[in-house]
C-alpha cells in the first residue's frame, strides 16, 4: 500500500503576514503583474526603509491610490485645528498650516500628506453636517439675535491671535471634554489655549443617522 504523503505545513499565519509586509522586488513585481525594472522605475509605489515592499502599498498602487499613513495624535489634532481656522483672511494661520503640512509630508512622505488632508476633509464634513442642521432650525432674526451675533463677532476678534497660532481647542458643550487628536478627554484647556464650542462624537446630535 503506497505511503500517504505528508501535508506541507508551509508558513504560519504570523510568518505569512510578516512576509507580506516585506516583499522583495521580484515578488512585489509579481503582485503588480509587471517586471522588476518596471516596478523599480515607478515613483508611486512606496517602499519600506530597507527597500522592500508592503503588500498594502502595492494594493494601493494597483488601485491608483496613496495608502494613508498612521498619524500621531498630535498630528491629528494639528489637522483638526487647521481645518477649524483655515480662512484666506487669516494669513498667519495659513502660513502655520502650510508649514505644518510640509512637516508631516517630510516625516511620512506623500502618504502622510494624504492622511493629513483626509483628516481635514473629515473635520470639514462635520462642519457641513452642522450647517445643514442649523438651516433647518432657522427663524426670522430678532433684535436679540442681532445683538448675539455682534457679540460673537467681537469674541471672534479676540480669538484672532489664538487662531493664527493654532492655539484654539475644541470643547464639547455637553460634557466639557476637549479634543486631543483622535480622542476627547476630560480636563480644561491649557492656559495658552482658547476654547470654542464643538460636539464630541457622543453628543453630535445633528449628524445624519
């Protein structure tokens, strides 16, 4: 009776994952269905520090997209603050935003810049949700409404310096948490920071469901 062949065990799941994170040029070229020279000449395919390729970068390149980098909480908070104050009239803020985005790009490359802009766009989407909600709540302006708007404009003037240096931090008016990067945490703002009313994810009642 012929001997039953022994099944080939191959690599374990963790070993396979590790291999996919550091593919050599020929293996990476096979994934993209091209030769090694073509892959080497492509500037849109990110490499690891050791010259190998991460399979996620290859998938992103095949889809014509830039894989987003994982930003730190400080970098995420910078993007939120940049989106909060970005206005052509605030020259100081625009210069600070530009320098900050260049720093992220130098740290993470094109993927970092893509992640930063994606974070800013997400913050603007939340603002758009709010203004759409507010439009459904509008009523004719009263004298009290006009006075309130004037007071808000005066407070905005007082905050100009803080905004220009990105020292304004979002504070939830329902739970008093402040935003720190991707988190909302308890505690007051720093002495050199100004706060403005916002909504944490737990109290974002105007979001579409």
